[in-house]
C-alpha cells in the first residue's frame, strides 16, 4: 500500500481547508471520478471533528493500492469513542437504500437542529464500503483511533 499524502487539519488551518482538501485529492493516482466523493467525506469528518472533538488535530492520510484508503487519525474521549463505535456499527448494518431513506428522514425531521447526524451516513454511501474504526492507543483521558474509508476503483483506467 502506497501512502501518497498526509495532512494535519486543525483550528489553525481551517481557513485554508479548501486548498488542503484540493491538495489531498489532486493527485494523478486518484481517479477524477472519485475525487468529489473523497472531498465530501473529508469535509464531513473534519466537520465532525470540529463539532464533537474540541478541535483536536485530525491527521488525514491517503493510501492507494487496489482501493483508495482514507485514514483519519485523532484522539477522542472514551465516552465519545463508544458513541462513535455504536453509531458506525449501526450505519454499517444498514443497506444503502435504508441509509438513503434515513438521511432524507433526518433532513426533514431535524431541520432545526445543528446537526442531523448524516455525515457518517454520507461517507458510507459515498465510499460504498463499511466504515472501519480502529482503536490505536488508550490512556486515562483519550483514545487515539483511526477511522478508515475505502473507495473502490478500477486502477486499470
């Protein structure tokens, strides 16, 4: 697996977020057909990190082999880890049709809320693969984890 790029995203470089995302996806190894999908998912995860994780640093790595793998590495509290783990398990258990229906229902029924919870649903739909959550390290206050999205593509194009 070949790592093609790594970026740290945090509150200090949010004003440059558009150019950071462009730099992450503008690579000859990433097919144009999935650049937009990857961009949407990176933006969703950055937004989730901003809202739910006190602006902790978020490391974004992109690897390419038979898939394009986007790895997000950050630290969260143990309580937030359990919520995230349960949410991802639920999202991964649904069919794409069910996820699309949930997304629409969330938009309609939670229009006055700050967040509808559709970010991870969107990432699952865009990547067309299960979301992977791996615990890397744990101390008394935080869990360092990686959230992984795999994007299939035909690398013979």
